C-alpha cells in the first residue's frame, strides 16, 4: 500500500488549516474540533506519509521543506475539490450556500441596505460579513469577495473596478465658530485635525487645486483608522478632516442625512485624489454562482453611485466657478463706473 492509497482528506484538511491559521488552537476553532483531535490528525498524516511536515515548538510552527511543498500542493488540491463540489451543487440545486464577504467598517448603513435587498432576492444564500479596517488575506482566511479601496497589492486577485473618488476638507460648524475657517491652504497649519492613515502619511496634506499641488504640515489630537469614526469625530468638533465625497453620498443612501448637514466643506477648490474602489475575489478554477451574483449585484448598485458623486462634484465646481466669474465681472463694472 502506498501513502496515497491511505490518504485521509480529514487529516490533510486539518494540516492545511493549521498552517493557514498559524496554530492548532485557531485551526481547531475553525474546524469545530478539540485541539487534541487536530493534533492527532496532523500526526497521523505525517505517519502515513513517513515524513515530518512541521517543527512544533511552544512559540510557533515552522514548516519543513517537505511540509512547505506538501502544504502548497495540498491547499491547491483542496481548493480544487471545493470548486468541484460548488460546480456540481450549482448544477443540481437552486442557488444556495454561504458567501464570506469582507469590507471596511466605513459604510455599514449602505452595505446593510444593499445586502438586505440581495438576500430578499436570494433567500437560500447566507452572507458571512466581516467589516474591518484590516486588509484580510482573502485566500488564507477563506473569503469569497471583498470591497476594497486602494491599490491591489496581490496581482493574482481578480478585481472589478467601480471607480475613484476625491477627498475634501470638512469641519463642523461648532469647530469653525471657535477656530474660524481657513481661507487658504497655508492656514491649515494652524488648525487641529482628525488624523487618518499610516504614521508617515498623516502629518502632512498634499492638496490639488487651481494652482497645482500644495503641501502643508498638519497636527491633531486624534488618530483614527475608520472613515465612519473620522466623520463622527469631525462632526463632534474635534478638528478638520478629510472625508471622501463618495462617503457622504453613501451616508445619504444609508439614511444618515443629518450627518451631511453638520459638516461644512472647506477650501472647495482643493482636494486629495482618492483611491480606486474595487470588488476583489481570489483566483479560482470555478467560482460559485452565488458569489458571482453578489459581485454583479454590488457592482450594479455601487458603480452608478461612484459616478454620480464624481459628476455632482464636478457640476458643483462648475457652478461655483461660474458664480465667482459673474461676481468678478460685476466688481469690474462697478470699478469702471466709479472711475468714470
């Protein structure tokens, strides 16, 4: 009897899950098994293969060379089996099953409304939604679909781009009553900010305006990592902050109309070019129909919103510049009449 003749897929799955999660404890939790059962399965797999796959210690697990090779091949093989099962299920049954979906925690109101509409159309689908500012590992953590902003670090992921937004400067009316509004970019250095982003990014602003790009150093008492919390902190009067114009549109779609009224836009001719928004999924030989349905549904709902926000912003700028030009001409005419 060869090693492959005695192959136990439960043992292989346990080994792959241990390495994906990084510990026996996490793997046991994911598999719904006692930790001792997972450990026995991995040991039994090593015995049947007659090779050590990983070095165990109290601090971490380290793959042997044989273990690294086996893990890469076994994970791909198990993924292929899952794809095959999904393909057969889609052919023989109505669309059903679980979709693991992840997004940032910024747009809970809008996403809740969209997912409610989708689930009403597909009552046999369940969505396991994880909303977190952390950039999760789609393959390693078993996600089917993600809504992400920013560049795609992993080129192997399959992306459907929805559009790009711009960020503008906003403050609350209460803050502006105390600190006064900035009249030009240089004034921002004297204001408090709600800071967001990585440490090397949040101590300065790079704004694009009529005169090109301008940089200004900023400081503030609060650092946040979630756009909804940033908008709340700005509304509460802690300081000035950057908010995507699209996010304001999402707040309105999500029913938070009062939030827009509480925020005042500053230096409207200046902004920060935002990130690309995409629906991202891991590469698979076969994608379950339920995942494709959710991706298409979200793209159909979100793409027009992204475009509408961009068009509304451009229309607002055009209207404001036309008004400023009319006002300038009126001033010039008054000046000419006074001189004559």
